[in-house]
C-alpha cells in the first residue's frame, strides 16, 4: 500500500531557474519546485527609463517554478513593482525617471525542465498554449 502511494504521488516538478538581473541565464540551474508550485515559467519584461540624460531599455528574463493560480496576475504585479521603483527614483532625484514602453510576456509549461530562455513578446493576450502577454505604453 505504501509503495502505491509513492508512485501515485510522483516526484516534484523540476524547472530551470535563472535571472538575468543576477548574472544571466547562460547556464540555468535546475530547481525542484515547492509545494503548490505546479508549473515552470519563463517570463520576460522590458521597459525604457531615463538614466542620467539618456533613455535606456531595460530587459529582464526569469526562469523558475510558479503557481498556476497566480499566472494571470504576474505582469500586473511586476509592472506595479517597477512603477514603485520608478516613483522612488523620482522622490530621490526630483526628476521624471521616464518609465515608458512596458512589455511583459509569460510562458508556462508543466513538464520537467520545459521552461527555456527563448521567449518573444507578443502584442496581445493569448490564452492558447498557456502563454500570456501584455503590452502597455505609459
């Protein structure tokens, strides 16, 4: 009886994990997902901001485990986080940080090590293939 429970329970999902803001994703590590993390994701964000006197494009890619129940809200939460950071820059410098051209794409999958670095922005929201993309210009 105990053996059948272990077989039915299976092993935890394995996903690639990396973050371009912490050294890149050239060699992502493997991560065993935690309880409730039921999918692997690749998400990519992009926006432009003013640094010094120049407009700079900022891109971020992240691979990890994630919760299916929170997937649709990821881009909304990430954009809010970036807006708060940009607001803090404004308070520190009293200059408009020029937060513009927000883009966010999320791709999910539910088999071991299925998430990859390769993801492109899509101009509309797509539910097909568990892909969600969101573009906003501010």
